[in-house]
């Protein structure tokens, strides 16, 4: 069994965090979990901190404030590299990504460098989203594919598995995007550096507890990010 880390960024996920940790540790007793929390006012970080005292598989990075999804994952990736993990899984805390599907990603990463749990590779597999949100997501991915040439159906999805070699090859100090833009940027840079990518179908179910972190700022960042990536790739300045 390769040394595997599951990274989960959190902000006000107290209603979900205990359950998601329990499911992952039950199904994957050999995996470690890293929670990257942005000083959640609801005490998410405190709950995780208490769990770290009784379970060595659970780790916590508590940050000073709400710094965003992308920088949270970058902190997690650095932790994985520094602690000699071989496989890194990233996922949400709210059960929109089914923890039972982690095994499918990890199995496939034996053959590929990045495996993406895709909502759109086989039709549209999204549950409980309003039509406006679904159309936004679907056409954002189509837009990304057209502008960047990235051969992925779901470039904005957050349920993914990396080989550590792919993460080591990307200069993480240049990753400053968040939300959709972060997912697109990591996928694009992985692809441009010659690593192999595979999409496998998943079912995405919208959160039942807590509130969505989606905002207009996240959407606008993604719109401009695809052009930045394309231009930098053409100019040879992509890090």
C-alpha cells in the first residue's frame, strides 16, 4: 500500500467534518487525513485538533483566516511532499464527493498521474443542483476546454487524485488561484508538463449540511484564468 494522504479544506464544516473523517478512517484504515482549516468560527478546527490527539492518522493545518480553497490545497500539497506521501487525494468535506469512491481514484492512479472524478464524462451526474448552477458549471467546463485545449470534460471538479511526482513538478509558489480557477490551473499545468490524466465517472451530490462557498468572484476568476493559462503557455512563461 502506497503512502496516501486525503486532503480536505474546511471553513465552517462542523456539521460534516466528524462524519467525513469517520467514513474515511473506517473504509481506508491505512490512509491519513489532513484537514486544512481557515480558522472556522464554528469550531471545525477545534474538533479536528481534538481528534488528532487520539488518532495519529489525522492531521491539522490551522490557518489564520479565510484564505481560500486554492491556497488551502497548496498548503496540503506541501505537507504531502514534505512528509513523503506517494498518493494525494483532494476532496470536499460536505459529502458532495462520496468517500466510498476514493478507492476508484486511487486504483486508477496506478496507471495515470492525475485521476479526476468527473461529473460530465458520462452524461451529467449531478444531484440536487438548481438548473442555473448546473448550466453554469457545464458551460464553464466547455468554455475552459475550448480556450485552453485541455482534453478534460470536468476541469473544475474538486475530487481528484495525484501521484506525488506530478505535484513535485509544479512550482506551487506560483499557484495563487482559488475555486474553479484553482482546479483548472492545476489540471492545465499537470497536462502541460506531460503527465497523464484520466477522468472516471462519479456522482456529485450537493451538500445537505452547511452553506456553499460559491460566489461571483470565484466565477470571474475562472473566466480570466483560462486566458492567462493559454497566453502563458504560448509565451513559454507557464511555471
